[in-house]
C-alpha cells in the first residue's frame, strides 16, 4: 500500500474515532470503579505524577489516584505566579546562547534511578525548542539546573537516563549544520551539510550537578524517543529514528517513502573508551549552563565555548542501525533489558528486538550494508518477533514487571496489553481520545509498580464542558492490578501532556523541604531581622533591604525615590514555619510579583515610570491580617531634594547615602 493510501486510511479511522465513542466505552462513575480513585479529605495520595506541560514549558505534579493538581513547577517558561524568570535571582535560569528565552516546550519527564530503580532524588525535563535539559530537585520541587545543548535543534529525544543516572541522553530532532560550520547553506543541501547529534550529559552521583560530557556526530536524520538499556543491556542506549529519506520539505509524505526507518543502538561504554583514548575532538560551540544555589537562593549562568565530539562514521563500533517499520516514535526497553520495543506509527504491528540477538548480529557482522557510514543490522537478525494486528498507530510502551507490555494507539484510541514472551494481545481498553504517552509508576525501570496506568490524551471532544475552540487535554487512570484494565478516573491536565512518570509518595514526602533556615541564608542581600532592614542609595540605584513576616513589611513606607532611579526590592521572608510564603508586589511593575518561601530572599527590579505614591502589598494570603500587609513608596521628580527615608510604625530613619 503506498503512502497516500495509508494516510487516507489513518485519516478516515481517526475521524471515526473522534466522531463517536467506541462501542465498548465504559463509564467509570456508573460502574462504581470511581471508588478506587477516591482519596478522602485529609488523606494522602499514593503516588506523585510528574507530567510534562508541553507548550506551557512547565512541569505539573498530580496526585494518584485522585488526579488532584498539587503544583506547577516553573522550568523553561517565566511564571508570574511564583516570580520565576522575573526575580533577579531566577532570571539567569532562562539564559541561553540566544540570550534570555522566556518560554519553551517541555515534552518529557524522567525520574533519576539507582540500580535501575527510581530513587526519588531528581526529575529531569527537556526543552524542545531551544535545546536544553533541566534538573528539578525533589526536596524543594524547584528547578536546580539547566544546560543548553549545542549542535542541536528540536531537543525532543530527551531527557532519558542510564540505569544509575550516569548520563542524561538527548538526541536532536531537527538535523542542522554543526555550530562550528558555515550555516549559510542552501536548505536543498540537507544531505551534504546537515548533521544529527546525540548528547551525553553526565550527572554527579551525590549532588546531581550536570556537565555536557560528549556528543556523537551522526547522519542528518531525525531522532525521536529513546530509552537506555538495563541489566544485561546496561551500557547501551536505543533511539527511534525517522526521515531516513533525508527530506527537507513536506515530511508527512517525503519522510514516509521507505517501508522501514531505524532503531539506533548506541554502545556508550565503548564511546567512553574512545574518549579516554583521545579519539574525541574539541569543537567550538557556545552554550549556557545555569545553576540555582539553594544557600544563596540565587542562579548563575556560565557561557561555555566547546564540546567534545565523537564521529560515529569513523568509529564504527559505537552506533548501529536496526530497521524498524516506518516513522517509529516510541522506543522502549523492558525491565530485564532483553527486549527493545519499536513503534512504527504507520505500521499495523509492533516489532520487538532482542538484545542478545543484536549482540550476536554485531559479532557475526550480520549487516545489510551501511547507512551513511553506520552499519545496518539485518532486520531478522535483531528481531525477536512481531505483535500482529495490535491496533492502529502504535506510539509508546510501558511495562508492568510481570512479563506484560502496554502500548498506546493514537489512531484507534486505545491502550493494548500484550505478553512480551509470546507476543499475544491480552486486553485492550478505549481512551478518550487519541492517546499519546502513557505511564506506569516505574514503568521504564527494573521494578515497575503495576497498580495504575495513566493514559495522556490529546483530544477530549465531548468529555468536558466546552471552553471555546481550545479544549483541555486529559489523563485517564486505569487499574491494572488484575488481568483486565479498568478505567477508574479521568481528569483534565495542563496542556499539552506528553510523557510523564510517577513515584511512590512514600519515597518523597518525608524528604520534602519544609523551609529555608534563616541562619543558613547566604544571599548577598539577605536581611535576617527587622533591625537590619534599610534603604540604600548607590547613584541612581536604590536597594531596599526588606523583611516580611505575618503581617507586615519592614520598612513599609519609603520616600526619596526619584524618576530615573532603578529600585531593587530585596525581600527576605523571616517566617520559619512550613507553608507560610509571602508575596510582594508594587503598583506599575512591568515584570511580575515575587513569591518568597520561608527563610528565602528574592529580588524584584522596579523602574518607576511616573511621579506619585505607589502601594506595595503581600500577594499571598498569609494570615487573618493579610489585607493589612501593605505599605507605600513615594516617587518624586528627577532632581528632587527629598532624601531617602524609610519607616515602620512610629519610627523614621534617614537611610545611608
């Protein structure tokens, strides 16, 4: 069947799926299954679910099985609710080689692992548009580090980890000319000038600090989803690849001409050996490395200028291509590390590859030639078997640790359960509608917790009350503890959910940071008590050293600000109690408010644009006298003789000049 007929068939089936519910659609509330998702008031959920925010650039945290939204973690986009990207302390987190980038597209989340099991230390996220990888600390639930990826465009294939979090790995979605090459070339010279790169970011075991260890230069194709080997396949990484036609226009047709694209197997242990042997070359490349210091509550941004690169063409034994049905999206490895599942979006089957057979094929050189210098393993030499007629539009697979796999089907809108050994379909459950990713807690680790499965759907037509042309995306929760999948809940999500991971609440909740200790606050502008609060003029800069506590600021009246001044409000929250943040806002601020955690210091930059009286107030409800937590700032004309002064209550002091 040619590609035009395939696309027409998929469109017809997709239209049918979206126009009505499947005949066997269940109603969770009617069946009584909703009781399984009920979490009584005051009770804790069993799992934290970390869900990508897609085009919001953020990461959201839901409880399972309740589906309650607990927190939105700012990562790659400014967040006026929390002042992230607006406060002077957090602005450096969004710095890149392109300058300050206030948004991105976060597609995938990945929890850190030790010995192939989720350890609850960190969760990583990817920036798809301006290629970056972030690390979020699961003690504070704050973004601690962001590293930009050079030689990359469209960082979709990340951030996937090795079984001891030795590396976070990323592949470029859009092949482009290398950063040190002349990029001013005709797009039609794609095959000659465009390259693909896979990046290996090392992670320090104790601190989590990241560093761009090395990159592998590859042919100019598109890299999609990936997963690391585990157990017997530890030391290898597997990527789905498409556009082996190396098309540069109308990819929906021109990148679907061949019957097969590739799964790429990367021997990263061998790559490490080549690095130690001096086989890498240093390449000029500018990229930002941003870190947030929990002691100073301040981010810093460092620009780096080179990266170590290995050439896969000349080093023949680090990368291998394995044919896979056309346009593969998912690439998943089972808990044993033996089976690698590919998902050709335009195929009506699921290929399962064997790690042992891949190794045998490499040793016996069972190759079908090369693709642009990379050895191609024969399909049958690597194949364990195929799941026949499982559904339409296979995308992603997770595992239950009991020998079963669960795959999403975008076109036929369902999750299908199948046995890894005999490749037989065991069960199927409808989704509503057009499911993309799915999640089983620990489902990509050695030790899945096979109690729940969550499907993340792209379309919710007729599922929720309408909100104009933009409908919410959704997640649907299934009980998979028995032989059959039972849908027990669906709930809306912040758009657009892609990959997500879940971890037992018991692993995290006792480690959660309660507050920052004032005595350990080493921010250069910290004010550790009201007696230290002050206002200092330094030329046309005015620094306000301010404290907040239930229910006032110190100082709360400031005079002597003049037009042309740049004012920095350095606000320290003196509270030493859990869950007592304070907000800070000033009328006319064109950036945002601040949200300051107990014991934390944050800075808001303000440039007055007119003469007058400007109220300041707390934006986060903190006590019964929250409304009384306010003050005033007087702004006088440029050249005014009004001196800087500040007051609190009946006191009035002349500030340092």
